[in-house]
C-alpha cells in the first residue's frame, strides 16, 4: 500500500475519510451530508474517541461514496496515529483501492498528519509469503492511502523508519528453516546500499577471539553462528565514538539440552527479536541519513540439542576472560550477549550501549505485553530511553539493579553461574550482563520478551511481529545525538 500526501483530492473513485475530535463536529461536509453524518454518529454513539469509526454512504457528485468518520480524540499526534491504524484495519481487505483522508478543515499539525501516515503504513504490513490459498476476501485490496490538506514534508523521514520496522517484522516472522544465522546476515546485506558498513565474523574468527560463551550456545547446531556488525556514520567522522546497539539473535531456541516443553516451542522463531530490532533500527537511521554515528551488533546463533550440544554443568570462558558455569542451557541469550558486548567495547569503544533481547519469560510475567523492561546503570540514559518510548509508543518500564541480586549469580566453581534462583529472574539476567560492561560506559538492557510478537492486533500491527524497538531506538538517537 502506497502512502502519500497530495494538494487536493484526486479524480475518480475513492473512499473518503474525515476526522472528528472528541465531542466535536466533522469539518468539510456540505449541509446534506453533514446532517446524514450527524445522524450516523448519534446512532453509533460516536464521541470522537481516538481510533473510533463511523461508516456511511453519501451522494457525492452524482456517485455514491463510502464515507468514514474517524475519531482523533484530543488531537494529539498519538491520537492521529490511532486514527490512521483504525482506517487501514477497516479497509485493508474491504475491496476498496483508494482512501483519501481530507484534513483540510481539521486543524491538524504536520506532525499529527505524519503520525497518521506512519500508522497507516505500519498497519498495512503483513506477510503472506507462504499462504498459497488465501481466500479472496482476506486478500489486501487497499493500494493507496492519500492525505490532503496538510503539509507532508516530514513524511519522507518517517517512511525510512517504516522501512526499518518492516525489515524487523520480516526477520521476526520468517520460519526457522528459512531464517538462521547465515541467512539473517544475507537479508541485511542490502543495508550496504544505504551506506551501512557491514562486517561479519564467522565461528573460526570468533574462536580465535575467545568468544566461548556465544560459541557454546551455537555448538549444538549444524548452522554456523555469526556476529553481524553494521556501522552507520552520518557525521562524516565528527562523532568519533559510536553509540552501540547490541541484539540477541537466537534464530531458533529449543532450550538446548535443557529442552523447552513442546507446546509453544514454535514461537521461539522470534527469539531473535532483539537482533531484528537492531537491524531495523540501522536501516531506519541509514535510510533517513541520520546525523549520528551508530554501530549495531547482532549475535546470531541457533540453540539446538544434538550430541555436541552444550551440557548443564559445562564451564565456558567468555571473550572478557570471565568464566561461566552453565547450569541451564535455556539461559543462552545472556551468553550470546556477553561476548557481543565485549567485542563491541574492544573494537569500537562506545560510551553508550543499549542491548535488546527477548531474554526472559519472567519479564512477560512482570510486565505482560504492555511494556518492555529496562535496566540501566545511568539515570540520564534511562530517562532518555523512557522518553523515547513514550513518544513512539514502544513503552518501557524501569526495573531495579543491585548488589543483593548480583550475589545470586555466585558460583562455587567458576566466576559466575548463568542463572540465579527462580525469583527475580529478569533482574539476575540483567545483573549477569552488567558484569560485561566496562567502567565508565553508560549501559541499558531492554528485555523485550513480551513485546516483539502479539497474539492480537494493535494500533500499528496485525497479529504477529510488531517491529518493537525500531522506532524507540530511532527516536533515542534523534533526540539525543543529532543536532
């Protein structure tokens, strides 16, 4: 579906949408249509709540046209986002091909109109690649989403972010026989066309670097693990030290020898959601030519239970030199991230690192599917990420760190265990990662286990992959690292 801004309504056949604020009037209708619209709104008990809809048919220029009235609440940009998502959800498979949203009389700001366009584009995304018998009534028909009456100059920037979200959703959605460490890398190669510098480390290179924790997870799979590094410098070298994003990329997680229960294991194709978000964010930043220096690192492995798989009780030596007693092979993401964190610090010397991972089921128990969990060693960094989450809808909730939790990882035979007790599982996972963050580095860990996949539709997504994290990271960079 194409989203575009235009100076006036097009010629020909289209459906029309107008907006109505909370408890307000619809602007832009002639008298006879206005009366019909008021009757329809009254019958539907429509009060302009953001994202609510009334649908009717009116006579317009001798033709019958579908008219949708969509609520925009208080008129905030977030309200327009709900409106854009609601319109596409209603019309995507309706049979209509073109929707014109006329904001001429709505007093909508350019930011609000752009949020409406962004939501429309995001809500239209779907993956039908493997559906060979899709019934006609389930096939998308909406080809054009046209906004008139407001300047859309900022849409091109946001279109790049939408493209980044689309990449993340594709990666998260693909089945594990299609997406594995090597193919994940190949699906990110096109970022080089946008100016992203791509570096890939294979297992032999990682073995020479001493990345025993990441390789310990990978050793049970016939698929070779990869470290994917994507660097974007839109500052022309002015920013010497990049901001680093590090993503957990377990392309399928069986749990290894600590095997997961079979019911629901198919969901573990999205255990690479953190790496997917990093890849999507790098595409967004490069696509809009962000004036920032950012490096994205994805630790990519498959966690499988074959005869060479890592065993509970094994001890691995990380790239940092610290040793880990592996008590549970299903606590593998932190092992992958530990070596990725060390690698990026030794090779790029970032002063700020944000890692993203579908790390613990305990985070879903704590926060459900409403917030990602955030752990940070710096209050200012935490506030910056919380603000970016509020602005984009990729919401975060700060969780605690502390020495009392750190002690729960003590091992009698190695420097640390890879798990603590059942209590505070998400916190001890974050404490584990903090041990690999060097002094003086601002660091935040985002546990997004409950956010990368949705069992029901949302404002900007259909059921399935949400693309969580891309808009968050993009806004974090825009607000704090671009002039």
